[in-house]
């Protein structure tokens, strides 16, 4: 390793913000590097093997969201299923969730908080809305540009996506509406009384 890159306050010659460069440095670490960094030799001598790990990529985070038996998206689909509503998270939404976690540096642990923030209002609204069969989440909902969309009656996800490709907006599509907590909880009626 470069002698100038040792220690907490040293100036780095290489761009260590890049995970690939950082991983290459960690892969080439030897016990002497650890003692130079400040660990005592008696402690390092107890390590039979020195192994480095690499940070998760955006595609790894998407796999974590969807692949495991008890993945986060499967948990939310189960929660929505308790109200007979299916949850559809588009590929662009999964990508946006992983990009957000990656940019925050929170890794896999940050995925839950991001997803929870996106779906919190929807989870409260869905039980009180009649005829809803699907909650649709896309990249715009993840970025906070608008809320997730509720699909009702005969409108399925394929028809909805097809209409969006034709240039229609959520407001133009019958049987599709944005999640809005205040319009379903009766706040307006209570305030008027």
C-alpha cells in the first residue's frame, strides 16, 4: 500500500471514494499494513487469514430487495395482501431505491427506511379505499415527486403502464388515483364540523 495513504488524516493519492479502487487496496493488504495502521502485532497474529470485503453495488441492493425468501418487497407484498391488495413495485422503482441507499452509503440496512418512507401513507390509506386491488410504486414515487398510485376496478398494471407509455398522466386515467391520506381519513369533514 502507499505509505502516504496510512492513517486517519492522510491525503489519499488514489480516489478511494470509488469502491473498486478501495476494494483493490483492501485485497492487497498484508499484516504489516495493519501494524503500520496502528494495530498491535499480538492482535494481528491471532488472525489466521486476512480477508477484505467489498461494498454492495446497486444491483446487489436490488437483489437484496427481491431475492431472499423473506425479502423486503415480499414482506410488503404480504402486508398489502392482508387487505386483498397486491403491491407492484416497478423495476425503475427498485433501481431508484437502490440508488438512494447507495448514494446515502447506508447499504442494505438503509433499504427498509427508504421503502418504509415510500409506502407508509399507502399502508394507512389502502384499507379504507373501496375497489382497490393494486398499489403501484414507480421511480417518481420513490424520489418523492408524487405518491404511489392505487389501481381500482378493471385497471391492471399492464393496462396502466400501457396508458402511461401513450402519454397519459395519472389524472387522465380513470380507476387510477394517487394516494392521499387526508382525502380518506375524514379530516376535512371533522374540520368543517
